[in-house]
C-alpha cells in the first residue's frame, strides 16, 4: 500500500471503496471546480490528505456549509474524510452539523489555492476544528498496511 502521507484523492477514493464497500467516484473528471471530491448514490465526500497528524481536524466553514446544503438537496449524507499518518478518519458532517456549528470558528491565513509553483496569495479562512474522537469511523494505519 502507498504511504498514507503521499495519497492523492484518487488513491483515497479507491482505498475507501475497498475498505467500506462504497462506490465513490471522483468529481474531478466531471467538474474540475466541484466543491467536493467524490460521490456515490448515498454520499458526497470532501477529502483532505494531510502529511502531518493533528488531533483535531480542520474543515473550512464555507465548504462545510456549502457541501452540507448540496448533500441535502441531493438526498445524500456529507462525509469529511481525512488521511494522515494515523490512518483514515471519517466524519459524518450531516449527522454532526449542529454540534460543529456551535463551535467558535477560528481564522487562519491560508493560500488562496493549492497550485504549486505559483506565487502564494494568502487570505483569511474561517475554519472549524473537529475533534478527532468524533469520527464515525477510524481505520488505523496498522490495519491499512495489511491491505
């Protein structure tokens, strides 16, 4: 298996489908500017592949609310999936939206986009820090290394 710190979105989608039985497909081939990364008949999914481990997982407020609304319109659940050196964490935002929205958001300076090699322009982004313990599923790296 590929090192979890080097997964891209397609790798993550394939791994999630393998371990959970979902039939997620990337939205990138259909709409390069889609606000979420994958979907199937039941879910829309935002994926973050992190090189470093953080106990709390950061999600952009605007993206969380936008994707939650899209999921409602489509009759699906919105999942947020984070990979890092601990494994894969899956958060059911649709289930936890009210609890998350009660958290005071933080403001962080982030690059406006993730285009590498270009001059970085930073903007303030409002984010929620979601407790890692609120993941509905966590696949430890040890269990994934056997796949």
